[in-house]
C-alpha cells in the first residue's frame, strides 16, 4: 500500500514523534522511509553550519531506521520548507507523508505550523499528522 513514507524533519521533539511513527509504519508495512530536511533559503547562518545541522538531524533518523530494520533514505536540500513540499514529495516518490503539525518556531507552538498546513493544502497524497 505505502512503499515510500516521507517524513519531513527539523530535529525538534515534535518532528521526532513523526519520525518514530514513520519508522514504525514502515517496519509494519515493509516500506522504506525518506527523511527530508530542508535548509530554509531565508536563513542567514553560514551554510556550512546549517548543512552540518541538517546532516546530524538526518543521521538521527537513519540510526532509528537501522535500530528497527527499516531502510532510510535522506534528502537534504535548500529551499522553502513552507512552499516546496509538493516538489519534494514528488522527488522522493512518496506514497504517504508523516508530519508533525508543529516545528521549532515558538509561534507554531500555538498554531498548526505553516509547513504542515501548506503540506495539507499542496500535497496530493495521504498525510498523517502526528501530535
């Protein structure tokens, strides 16, 4: 049913729960996971710092997959986490997106995150929201 489960992650506690759910589902269904971290093109930190952080976040998902016998592929790109999810899901050839409604931003603690909200609007795939 779901061969490829994509999980966007920013390394937050909320995203960690989505990662765990994606890996659990993949293990149960015999699927692979594609972990995605988007380096926000609007951030002004040195790219190398953001890249290292992204690699560490994806490496954490990779470790979770290995511990559970789940194949995990990684995508680290520069773009707009809010507006590029439809393109990213197509590139990942995802059948399902598992995402947290909240990210690192303090404003997103009060409202559904703009990334999750736009994913719901723009992505034409089943989406599992993990609180």
